[in-house]
C-alpha cells in the first residue's frame, strides 16, 4: 500500500519537475528538434499514471479493497509503464534517436495491463 503511494508521489513530483524543466530549460532545444510534443506527452502520461499509483495504494488499504494480488500487479505494471513509456519518450526527445521509440509501446501495453488488473481487483472485491 505505502509503496505505491510513495512511488506515485515521487513520479508525480518528477513529472512536475520534468515538465518545468522541459518548458523552461529545454524549450529552445526541444523546439529546434521539434520534440516539444513528445516531451509533453511523456510528462502527461507520467503524471496521470502517477496518480493511478496513488489511487492503487489507497485502494490497498484494509478498509477499502485490501492488499489483493491484482492491485500489486497493477501498481507494478503502472510503474513499469511509466519507466518504459515516459522514459523512452524523454530519451527520444533529448537524443533524437528514433529507434528508442520502439520501447514506448511496451510501456503502453504495461499501462493497459495495469488498468486491467485494477478492474480484476474491483471485480474480485465485488463478489
């Protein structure tokens, strides 16, 4: 429970910091390479899934759904998704190495799988 709330909060903090860094310190660099939208997409997905991690941590409280294994899977998959999806987009935006973009869909699939596990956890609880 605490692990996902802390990880989500760290990821949300980093999302804000990276968003500000991209908007200010890297603005000219990213615009020159036409990668501003790539950076923004990375920040957006990181923040939304960081909030998802925090929600998963809250759902794992004993008074809500508890520490069901589906929620553990969900939290781990969202964390992997942030690292692979957003991380690969950050590297792409900074380096311009387009082959890095091949990693991005793996992160997207991790996001999808994570949300499926949230659904499974909720269905298990509803029984």
